[in-house]
C-alpha cells in the first residue's frame, strides 16, 4: 500500500507540472493573440535599442533648480516607469539640469504621456467650477469626459450649484448623464472626502458663471450675465476666499481681478490651453480639468505632492474587515502633511452649504485630476476616495497621486530613436556561454551519475522551458525586458539548478552505501536533501531580493532573473526530479543497481555486496541476509525496522 501510494503521489506531481507548463504556454499564446504580446522574450535597451527622451526643467523668472531637485525628479520618474514591472529604462542627468530617459523598445502611449507631463502635484481649494461653453460646443452632447460637477445622489441626479451670490442667479437641478471616463477620475469618500461622480448634462446655452447652472434667461426670462458680470462675481468669491486665508484685502482684490480675467479668457477645448497657464503655487489659478470640459478657479497651493506618504488602490474593507465591492483609492500623508490636511478639511467642512467652496482640487501638471468635497475633519492624514471607479482607473489615480510629485516641472525637449548598445552579436555570445555551461553540466552529470545523470538533463530542459515561458509572459504582463545582465542571471541559474540535483543524488547514494534498499534510500535521501535544497535556494532568493531592491538598472535585471529561476528550481526539483527518481527506483535497471545506472552498490562501496531482489531491494540471491544495523535502525530483507 505504501509503494502504491508513493507511485500515485509521484504521478500527481508530474501531472501538476504538466498543468503548470500548459497553463504558461496557453497564457503566452493567448497574450500573443489578444493582448499585443509575443512568443519571444522582450529585450532590453542594450540588446534591442529604444527611445531617448530629454526633459528640460521649466523655470519661472529667476527661479533656479538645485542638484537635489534633479536627483529627486530622477527617482520619481524611475518609479513611474517601473510601476508596472522591470522595464530596464536608463535615467540620467545632463548638465546638472536636464534629465535623459532611455526606454527600451517602443514605449507605450501611457509611458510617453507620463514622461511628457512631469510636474508638481498640488492641492488647492476650489473657488469656481463650471462647464466651459467652448468645450460644450465642441461636444454637442455636453457630457464632460473627465472631472464632473455636482454631488451624486441615490436618485441618479446631480444637484448643481448657482453662481456666486453677487450674481443672484438661481440654483437649478440637472439630470445626470453618466460618463465612463468621468467616473474614472472622480469618486465619493464616505465620512472623509467626497468627490462628484455624476457629470452634469448642460443645456446648450450653459454659461461659465460659477458652477454648472441653467442660464438666468432660461430659468427666469432674465438676460444671461455678461462677461463683466461673471468676472465681478468671480472676483468677489476669490477675494473672499483669499481674505479667509489671511491675505491683505487689497492684495486679495488684485489677485482675484487677475485670475477672473484669466478664467473668462480660458478656452479649455483649445489645444495646449493648459500648457500656457502660469503655475505659481502662491497665487490663485484659472485652469481646466483633465476632461478639458470643466473650468476652475483655484486658490493658492496649500499642500504639495511631497507630503503624500502613500496612495494605493483596491477594494474598500467593510465593517467586518472583509473587502467589499467598492473600489477605493486610499491616501495617506506624512506628519507635516497631516497637520496641513486637517486644517484644510476643517475649513472646507464648514463650507458645505456653499459649494463648490467645500471642494479641494488635486492638480497635476496644472490640470485638475479630481476635486473631492470635504465631508469630515480628517486629523489622522488618511482619506479614502471611492465612487464609480474601476480597478484600472483607481490604480491610475493612485499612481498619479503617489508618483506625481516632482520637485519641479519638466517639458519634453527632444525624442529620438537609439540603437542597441550591445546588439544581437553580444546576445549570441551570451547564449553561447550559457549553452557551453549547460553542456559542461550535462557532461559532468553523465560522467558522475551515468544514467541517473539523464534525470539532470531532463530536469534542466524542463526548467529551461518554464523559464522561457515565464520570461515571455512577464514581458507582456509586467513589462519585463531581458538585458545582458538578465541573461547572466539565467546562466548562473544553471549552476544553481544543477547544485540542487547533486545534493539530492548524493544523499541517495549515501543511503545506498549504508545498505538501504533503493526505494527507502530515495525517500530518506529526499527528506534530508530537501532541507538543504530549500535552505540554499532561500539564501539565493534573499540575495536576489536584496540586489533587486537596493541596486539600480541592469543589476536589478540580474537579480530578478536570479530570483525567478531560484523559484523555478524549487518547482522543478519538487514536481519533476524527485517524482521521476521515485518511479525509476522501481525499475529493474535502477533498482537492481546496474553498473551504468549510477546506483551500483559495489561501485559506491556499500557495506556488503548485494544484488537486485526485486522492487528496489538489494540482497544476495537465494540467501536470507541477516539483519544489519544502520545507525539506530536495522535493515532486514530490504525493509527497515525500528
């Protein structure tokens, strides 16, 4: 029964390995057909070439840039690029000012967009929020495609707010028209921050006064406010807000007058409209939402992106701690940011009856990416933004919050294609080195272990297939690219894998030398070898992890492949090598100790000369062998007895 159970266990392990290989192969084929993948591993900058981008700092007036700011910008840009995997991009500085980014292959639109829009992330209070009539004309449906206005209600309607009180324009209610991209960038934060998720569908004659409203002429028959009236209303609202921040009245009026004119002149639908905006963190600003449909007047920056400790996305936990179906973006601030955020939410929370004055806009690259409303005073620096998010849109917003805080703004200066630094010739040389190393391992295994060495060869082939498929899949799903350093990691892995087999085989041979039958020797040897193999692979994996997190660029590629192949080594030894040896031990060739099997007891110097007696047992033919003491156990007739 024990022997039957062992055979079934070995076959189950081999079947599990087959399932793993088929799953990886099917995934690689599926990604190739439906997800712009490839059945070949993606190569890094040194082997394939790519695109080089030069980013130049954008400075205002006499503003200067320090070396620390440039180094901080390099770190954040690297985090942005590597957010989805090991892309092996090279990021350096040029002249102590510009940043040179080299991306392998053809970068995706998301990567280019992230690099073309590096800037400060700022938190500003909202004074005015409205639909841009110019954008509404360009988009006849009037449905915003980004940041929305109003507060989502269970009935699905959005309650807009009127113009500032100085204009006496009545408040109205508009029917909500959901928009996929609108809900992707806005959310609701229970008991903390609450963002509008349902965009307002404006009437064709919507005006830019205040937030989205029905014009006075449509609601009361009175003429729509003129541009001068709109500017006056905005000036009053902005000046009041600035005075509330402690500004001198004359200074507040001057800044409010300037930003009101900028607001009425701003056309969010015009190409490059946001790029022309002057982003002075100490002054109010007229800007647009990322949808290029919504216009804002925002107060001075009160918190910048450097105060953010972390931003993550996922499913919001419920009261019992279990995840719910609500997607959230969890935001946390550093110690200094906590105090600032508490002061801001306390002030805005008291303005709930005066929307949009209770909103706090998050501004990236001078465009509003979300404008939550204060629904509580947050003193611990932790906020959870939820709403009509998808997992992907929440992840995008979290990355913008986490990696958007550059110490200074940069603009794309040049973009050029670059040739491979090493090329195919060096790759061939590296692969040749790997093949030679593999060949030497095979020759050694066959000389040392004879037929048992074929198990080593088969194990290496299986490990190579799994590694190839894993690298291919990771190239599509996580942006992993194979550099020369990564190829080196794969070559080193050959020795790591072979070492595991040697440890296992030597343990088995030690047990045979002590007179154990082969079946028992395989099981006992595996129990002892398994601890050694796991310990050795654990050390390799820890070393790979330390290199990956502490090293830079190409060294990370080496560390990644070393860690990956270490895990594959464990998988192959457990699911292929050991089960295969278990089955071979029950054959006449190996179990009988054939001289070419690598398990010949005479050649191994066993304690007494023995021959095959069937089912992996050794003993003299026709003679009942007396019990022999082995350690603390006795071996009689091929069976261990305590």
